[in-house]
C-alpha cells in the first residue's frame, strides 16, 4: 500500500511539473524572452506620482492592443530607480527601454541606441536639441515631455491671504511666515515628503542655480566645472532650510512624510508651496475646486532674475544591445504619434517634447505668464559629477535631524564632490 501511495504521489508531482512547464511563459511579462505569445520588452521609468503612472499605463495598454505580439513589462521603481539602473549598467544588462531622466548623454550615453534615423526626430522641440543630440548627430532618447520646474503653489491659499507669487527668496520667506501666522498654523507654508531624500535634493538643486550660477557677480560655473569650487557659499541653502524648520515654516514631519500625502494635503488647502511641479489632476479628483499655480525659482541675490529649472524630464532610450531593436523602435514610433504625444503631455501636466501636437495643459497660462524667464538646466546635471544627487538629498535629512550643521552640509558636499570627480577621472 505504501509503495502504491509513493508511486501515485510521484506521478502526481510529475504531472503538476509538466503542466507548469507547458503553461510557463505564455502570460508571464516578467522576462525579456520570446514566447509563443510574442516577445516582452522590459521598460523602466522614473515616474512616481499616480497621475503620471496612470498616463503611462494607459499608453502602454493601447500599444499592446495595437501590437499584440509585443508585451511591455513596465517597472516604476520610484526612489530605487537610480540604484537599480546602476546595478544593471555595471552588469551591462539594461532594460530594453529606460528613462534617462536628465542624463541621456552624460550617464547613459554609452548604453543608448542612436535614434537619429527615426521620423519623429524632425519634430523634436528645438529647445531640447542640445540635450538629446550630440555634435555627431546621435540622438540619445525620446522625450515624453520636458520640464519647467520652479515651485507649485496653492492659489486658493495665496489668494485667501493676499499673497502674490514671490519673485525673490526674501519675498518667499516673508510669504511663508505670513501664511503660518495668518492661518494660525493650519496651513503648512512649504511642504516636504522628506522620507524620500530627493525631496531635499530638489530644494538644493533648484536653488543652487540662482545662488551660484545666474547672477554675474556670483557665477561659480567655471570653478564647479574645473573642480576648484570652494563650497562655503553653498552654506546659504542649508542655513535657510534649517531656519525654515526652526520657524516652523515647513511641516513638522518633514523627515518622515510620504510623497503621496502631498496630493491629499493640497486638495484640503493644507499646503501653500511645494518644490517642482505637481500635477493638478490627482488633486482635483479629491477637490474639484482646487487651484494650483506654478512659478519660476525666485532670485536670491539683489538684482538677480528668476529662473525656470528644466530640460529633460521623462524619456525613453533604447538599450543598444537589446535583442529586440525593431520592436523597441516600434514602441517609440507609437509614442511619437501626435495623439499619443498630446495624451502623455496632458497626462503628466508638462509640455510635450515634440512639436507635432498641442496639448491642453493646465499650467500653460503660467508658462505663458513667465514666457520671458530663462530655462536653466538642472544644476547637478551640468555642474556636479554623476552620483551627487543622493548626497545632496541625504545631507538635507541629516541637517533637519540635527546630525549636521549647515557648515557641515557644505563640507560633506565638498567631500562627495571631490571624491566623485576623482572617481570619474580614474574611470
């Protein structure tokens, strides 16, 4: 009886194994291998907020319906994106399609396929040509949209307290103090989802431009590029961030707050300002009466001017060693159709990267209002060695937790800057 039972159990297990083998891969989109249902392209994107992800998922679904033999295995790693891509670069095992998020040439250039022979290149916005195209004419990535970052503000809150969008840093500090006092602490003047280091990185990166670059008397661009920069002038930024914390001009939970909380708090008119651009769609789903505005980064030095911080935002590059170059190009061609260009621009609330479509973007009147304001590239992408984004954010966390003083923030930035420059030089 025991022998029969063992034989029966053995045959049952074999049957299950055979069934598993026959079904495996037919519906699995987790790998990058051909199957009887077509092939699967792996795709990695830096989109983090729900509205952007929904827009991308919708377009991917449309593509898969039109091209049923091509599956897209999409991944949105959020804060883990850079670390995951660094591992993949080191192993020379990149996704078939990946977001270069501001580093199409400097970081990812050697891994990207040249897209210059594709039809959509003729429609590339001229403002993006120097970012995506090198002197030899190689095109590194496809721009889903382009960035014009500054600060997003709650228009209802500013209107309630009679505050005009500030054009200088001093005016910004005054506005934050007014909002705290007039709201009796019910409205957070400037909010950070600081559980993610990039929230503080965004503050330091955007304000570094008016502090160190755009004013003729305070232009440290050459010193930053040749490695001789003395980081003492940078101390202004951590001093101001610490001052905001001490005066309760930022949220008391700035170190632990989650980024996703921002949408709900904006919808409840509990936040006045946040860094960068926040899509309105998700906010208005919670509160149809919500009104947001965007403004350039305020000037810091007397006589300085405001700046948009922008350029490359979300993109897709094709890995030069992908097994499926034609299928990957088919996906890019699909994205470059005018109706899809428009859908993604509107879905992400940012200007399109191509000129073949006009998008009804909520923030367009604000971009028009500040049309004469120059768009400056992201500070870290031009003036800092690759790898500085992470320490730029973590020093913000250490500053507000009391682990570093403002002077020590600058010292740590100097140390990381030198280390990474030397690392680049030895590669």
